[in-house]
């Protein structure tokens, strides 16, 4: 496989996401991290902030690109001319939603396939929402996110 898209909200990117990108890089030559612009979700970090943070974390990894998309993932895939989607699976609880998305996407675009990568067990409970919740109440998130993200979270939340 030449390239794959790793789509998500990344609000913010966590160690679990980074683990998935690293695993994907051992399978494909290039990973396009696709950051969704979805104002309805009311993200903590703006699209630019989320993208900048990911770019900073992968500044020494030229095989990782960061791009944004809105609307359908299949249209982004067509635009990128990349038809392999990477998604992380943390636990069985992720499966239903991921299965629905993967099948819907393939129905809409038959040449598109989704590859699921199991995250490290250390991150099997981790989510961006959980990280934001812990950070909001002053909890220690240093084992959940890289230092750059921890600092940005503190700044954003006025801590
Ligand atoms: O990090 P997330 O929030 O779990 O990522 C979900 C995402 C962005 C991958 C998903 O919501 C998505 O692909 N949205 C684009 C809309 C779309 O294509 N919907 C049809 C497939 S279900």
C-alpha cells in the first residue's frame, strides 16, 4: 500500500492517535491525517489549531501529511486519490460505529477500504473527550497526550 488516510476530529490528538499513525507508517509509505471541519461538533480547538498541533508533533516525519476536510470522507479520499482509510480500534465498543462507517463508505465508494489497527492496550480506554474532561478539572493528562498538547490544553482552558 502506498498511502492511507487517517481521518478524525483530533480534538486534540492523543497518544492513542499517535500510536495508530506510527503503526500505519509501518504498513504504508505515506499517511494523510485528515482533520474534519465540523462546526456542529463545537470543538475545543479550532481546525487550524488541531492541524498545527499534529504538524508540530510530526515535524520530523515527512511521510505524515496533515489536511482538512468537510463533508463526506469519500469525497476527501477521491480528492487525495487515496482509497485506504485507517481507523483505530480500542475495544469491542468501538466496533459497531466503525463497522457502520466502513460499510457506508464502501457502499458510497466501492474502491474504498477501511483498515483497522488495534491500539496499544495502554491506550484502549483513551479518548479526546476523556482527556478534555480530565484537563478541565485540573487532572494530570501527561500520560495521555504529548507535552505540546498538554501545554495547549492548559492554555486553552486557562489553567
Ligand atoms: O475522531 P472521530 O470523531 O471518531 O472521527 C469521525 C470521522 C471524522 C472519521 C467521521 O465522522 C467521518 O468520516 N465524517 C465525515 C462524514 C462522512 O463521510 N459520513 C459518512 C460515513 S459514516
